[in-house]
C-alpha cells in the first residue's frame, strides 16, 4: 500500500527531468554530474544513458555507490516546455507565464548504487551508438517538500 508521503515523492520524482549524480573517483574524491533520467517505482530505480568514457561512468566501474538529487518545483508548478529550455531570469529561476519566477519549493535526495547494464539488456531507455544504459538502485529517498518541512527519509521500495 502506497502512503501519501510516497505518492508525493513519486509525483515529484516522476515530474522531473534532470538529476544531480555524485560518484566517487578512484582516489575517493567526489564528482558531480547532471543527467536526464527515467524513473520506475517498486522497485525504486533511476535509469540514465551515458557514454562509457565520461568520468562518472569510469567512476561507477570502480565504486558503484552514488548519491544525488532531483531539484525542482512541486509537480505542475513549472510551466510546460521548461525542461526543453524555458525562459529563466538572471537568478536562474524559471519564468512563469506572467514573467514571474517560479521558485523551486522542494527537492528529493537519494542514495543507492549504479551499474552499467549489459548491451541488449531490457531497459526503459534506448542508447545511441557509443552510449550505455545505467541502472541506479535507490536505497533511500529524502523528501524536502516545503520551506518549513525537515527532510523526511523514505526507504526505497524493493
């Protein structure tokens, strides 16, 4: 049975388009990438496509541990088309229909492990030549869904 908190989490993550993904370099230092993703729930997974020669792809071959976030507005608060390059003001805020900025009102953080799927593996994304599909198995979500709300930990669903 899905709780109200899980429904809000699902809507938030499904309504996003980009994630920040932190990986660990072989020397232990962190690295951050911004990637498009596809999400599935129960089991909670994020899929992304990347070239195998990029730093985060190399990092994942030596250490699969990751952390990241999906940052944006409450589902429905960002004007249609923004994910494809909508207008932004000088502070980087998405401009709404009346030109007023739509300030992000929440965020979702996650931890988990990611790995490259073998070529031809069943996945919700299709890579282009030279790209690979990666599957990130989420172990824990943290939902920040209001300015006065503390982050709430939500265990990933198997």
